[in-house]
């Protein structure tokens, strides 16, 4: 049995769930990276009040990933990419590279 491969598959599924949850929680205006329009703070904060599940996830996301107003499409794309992919990448590195490295430090050399 290959535990590493199994855990990587579980992690891949969790990554897809993370991306789907973020796309579900983010207001639709944030996903329109081609649009240069800025939304007001009131519109941004009102989005989370519409749906109870979105409300909880939305404010967790907003508190952990600050979302300033954008000056350019590049900043909008960078924020979206960071929000979608940075947590899964950091988690993968910690679980599959740093964790085993720490574990090997505790193994006896014999």
C-alpha cells in the first residue's frame, strides 16, 4: 500500500473542493477579471449577507485574504490566483515535503 500516493489523491480532491468553495463564495464581480470596474465597499460587504453559508465562508475568506480595491486587471488576476492557488500550494509543500523531512529527523540512523 502506497500511503503517499493515496494522500496525494486525497489532497488533490481537497484542492478542487477549495477552489470550488472559493469560486462559490467570491462575488461574481470579482471573477470578471476582464472588467476594469471597481465595486463599492458597500456592495462588497452586502454580498455575504444574502446566503447563510456564503456569509460564513465569505467573511472567513475576507478576513484571511484582504481584498483591496483594484487599480488594474493585473492586480485583480493576481489576487484571484493567490486566493485560489496559494493555500493549496503551501499545504502541499508542508504536508509532502516539510512533514517527511521532519519525520526523517526523528528516525534512528540504524
